[in-house]
């Protein structure tokens, strides 16, 4: 009996056996996938404009060298980007980023200043660094099309060298700001879209002018509140002398009751920082043929990183 007992720790147990499978055979140990060496590997490395700042703990794993690996999209990722509802509410973007940029553990909390850099990295990793663009040539008759190729590597270099200025000094106050995260960005965009849709729909309804005016005013007030809340939420703290205010309620009350000049200064600063991380239109010189057709000698072509067409 004693020879049949084992004593791991202080608890006596009987002989250890491996349970049989339902068919009475010994179960096979899990074997490594022989196709594992063919799994996707990083295709490009990107430098995030945020440098890993403003992510909550656990939302990102930053390599020591600051270079984030990006994998090509899978077939599932591509299909995800073709789901309209998932694109609208941000789920598609989050799912694909976390699939292809595993260092970003929680893309909902990703600062939006990193968004275009990550999307460009995904595009390069999946389809290569060249992006073919087509646009209408302005003021031409008949209307002419213009095709050209954009080197996305230059875009990554541009974004990687931009810094978000998170401190604003105004009238003796030191205001510390942060960029929106993707959750806030998506919620704000959805609310704005809904209010603008309702705003436009008023003209299509058979209601009195008085009711139309009321609905217009209601939508305008809601859109204004969305803007003010966005600005308020971007403030981390306000320092005046030795006093540092971090309480969100106190900051919101101050924004509500402060002079318009203070609010305008913050809005201008926030918009300036946001614009630094937006893709600017491409400067194009018209050909002789385009000029003869009415085009200006130089014009701009917009570049959009909208997922519905950027990954088409």
C-alpha cells in the first residue's frame, strides 16, 4: 500500500494515470503546427507620433527602440473592413489594428494622433508602399481625370517627426492637454453624424416653420455641447501658481463660466495640434493639356485614409 502512494507536498495521492479517450485509446499530446513557420511575419516597423504616451497601463507594449511591428492583414481582416456597421462604430478599425499591430493591446484607448500612422503602416504591410490615386482636374471642360502614385513611406516619415504640444500657457495659466483616444473620437463622430442627420432631415418633413426652428435650435445646442465636451475632456489639468486643478467637475465648471477668450485659446490650440497629424492635400502642377482645358497652373488633390476606400 505504502509503495503505491505518492506524497507531493503533504497530501497523499494514488498512482497518477492518464485518462483514456472515449474510444479507449491514449490521447495524443498536442503537436506544434507544422505550418507555423509560414505564419505571417512583421512587414514594416512604424514610429508612433505619441511615442507611446497617453496610453493607459496595459494598452500598449512599447519596444525599447520605439519601433512597432506591423503585420499584413489576413483575409478576415480585409472582410472586416468591408462591414459598413463595424466601420461606422469603430469596431472594424479596432479589431484590425489589434490583429495586425499586436503591440497595441487596446486600440480603443489609442490616441487618435497615432491613427493615420497605424493605417498607413497597415496599408504598406498588406499592399506595398505605393498608393494609386485618381482625382478630377479642377475647372476643366470637358472634365479631366488625373492619376498619380503616392509613396506612403514618405507619409510615415512625416508623421513620425511630428510632436504633439500638450502644454498651453495662457494668461498665467499652464494648461496640460491630451489628444482624444479612439473611443472618444468614435463616440463624438457618431453623435455629430446623428445630430447633423437630424438637422438635415428637418427640411424634408411636413411640419410647421415654428417646429422646424425649434428642432434646428435643439440640434445646434447639442452639436455645441459635443464640441465643448470634447474640449473639456482634452484638459488633463490647469495650473495657476502653486495650485493644480485636476478635478474634472471643477475644470468643466471653469470652461462653462470662463471668458470666451480662454475657451477660444484652447480650441485653437487643440485644432492646431489635430491638424498637424492630418494628411494634407497633395500639391500638383498641371500639364500643358490640363491648362488648355481650363485647369489652374497649380492645384491640390485631397488624400483620404478612410478605411472603406484606403484598403479597397
